[in-house]
């Protein structure tokens, strides 16, 4: 199977490494020449343009920063994608963008599949991501050889756009849980309970979450703050949740205060900082 990857940073680069290790023929494009050099060292072919990397590929994987870039890149490459090929969009995009790109694919004879991922760079590098898939089931079935390499779990969530809606909701919950678990830890520490003791109890009960089970032990309590996912990226995802709620007419009353903390109140934490650093906010205020 021939695979082209556009966007080879932390997540895309991890996927390239897994695909090459699995013996697949992988070509890459990334505008950053240092990233191109890294992909070359992994054994991937390097293309000079996005249009060049899609020619002759069975599958094209997108790992791009935001929906606007997905749309711009797809508009550029659509006519060069092979008839019958599949575009797998692993970016955190928007449902409306995915739906529009699926329609573009129909016009040009290829399938466009939502495939946003969870697990961060560590999971991308180990092939243990979770992927939320949406679009034509027949195309998703044809992607199995690829998704089996990249993921530990795949979930089919619906028609085109559903994958990115579900990913926005997932990241919304992660953003909220980081704030809430941090507050619970501070409250219990003030009451004489250690953070480790609290989390052991929470993780054995109904209050557990990915944040309490993974983020706090792995990146927060030890002061590592090196997950590879930034404040800026999570702020973008919080904004996407607010936009989707507005578009769908849903009132996120409970989330508004948390969103304000991410987007406004914590502006002193740089976008380049690890997103788990939101847990520091309020500790000394």
C-alpha cells in the first residue's frame, strides 16, 4: 500500500515512523525542512509539494493544525488525488469542513474520512492512538491495514463530520477535567489529603477520568509537563467547542467558566507551554 502523509510534526511524524516500520511505502510533505530531514532518516520518501506527495497514493493522511489549513490543502491537491484513493484526516478539524471535503471527494472520485486521534505524540510514536472514524463504511474498511498499524482502538462514530464533532467533545471534556481535578486536588490537600491518596480513591470510583488516571500521574504531580501538547492547541480546541455549540444552538452553561479560564483568565501561561500547566492556575491566586 502506498501512503502519502501531509503534515509530519509530532503526530504526523509518529504515524510516519509506525507506517515505515510496518513495511509500507510512505511519502511525506511538510513545509519545515528540519521535519523533512527527520522523515527522511526514518526511511520515508520526501516530496517537495503537497500536490506531488498525493500522486499515485492509495491513502493520503492529513495531520494539520486546523480546519482552515485542511480546507486550503485539500483545495490545492484535490485534482491530483488518485481516483479511488482515500484521504484520512487525522487533524482536529470541524464537522462542516469534513462534510465539505467529503463532497469535494465525491466530485473528484476519492473518499474523505474523518479520523481525528487521541493519545498525543507518545501514542502516535507507539501506534497506540485512539481514532474516531466517520464517513463511508466501505472506505473505513479499506483503511483497516493502516489503522491497525496506527491505533490501539478505533471507533466508528457516524457519517462525515461526526468524527470531528466527537473529537471536539472529547477535548472539551479533557479541558474541563484538567481544571476540575486540579481544584479537587487543592481542596483535598487543604483538608490534609495527599494528591496521590486522593487520585487513588478517585480512580477507584465514579469520578475517575483520563486526566486523573493519566495526566496527573504522568505529567502533573511529577512536574514533568512534557506531554507534547500545548496550551495553544488546547485553547484552539476549547474555541472549537464554543463554535460548535453556537452553530448547533446548544448552551454550554457548565463549560463557559472553564472556557473563560482557558481563553482569558490564564493568558499569562504562554501558548507554547504544556497544556497540563493549566493545573497550576489558581494554586497561588
